[in-house]
C-alpha cells in the first residue's frame, strides 16, 4: 500500500491487531457535529458566506470503535466514531499554526508515500539539535551546530 496511513505506520504491526488481523490504518467518523454547531448558532448567530474559510472546534467523546475490513488486503481499519457535543467557531489566528503544522505533516506523508524525501529545514534541524539528536556530531545546515563549529574554530585560532 502506498497511502498516507502506510507511509506513517511504524511498520507492519505498528498499529496492532484485531482478531488476528493487522490494523493497517485508523480513521475517524464524527457524528452529531451539525447538532453542536446548530446549538452554537442559536446562542451566537453569525452569517456565513460562500467561499469563506472558517475554523470549528468540536468537543467529542469516543463513542465507538469498530474494525472495518480493507478491500483486497488481510487487514482492517480501526474506525474511531466520535460523538460531538459542543461546537464553536474559532478565530483563525488561534489555530493557524496548528493547522499549518498538520498540513505540513500530511504533505510530507504524501511525499514519503511517493518516494520523495526532503532535506530538513533549518528550524527542524534546530529542534532536532535541542532534542539531542545531534549528540553524535555536528550536522551541516543546523544553525546551532554551525554556531558550535564556529566557536570551536575560533578557540583554535586563539591558541
């Protein structure tokens, strides 16, 4: 399989098993979302316009979990059925960073499924550095490693 789920899976048994069948992916189904939004619109009515982009936050409870067979495989999909209760519209500024980060993860997973590998961005390298992933040696392109390399070279010049 070359889809996002398989690109992100931690190996063939990364998601576990159900009744002896490998779980190949997870999905979500949300029920009652419209009810929560309709209640919110009664309390705080707003006018929506064609083509607008809006953001919605849902409070949900995990209502059911089911395992659906995946066609042409021996595996199943774990389907989380979420029941929405309260919902509200939220300002884009409050969520745009999280939305963009998720969009980037999805793009990277799509690329990985297509066999495309990107070099990490400087910000990503700095995060890796902060998490100790460069403990084995300085990494080219990492601004923090570059600063350390410059400091080491400067010390050598002072001697």
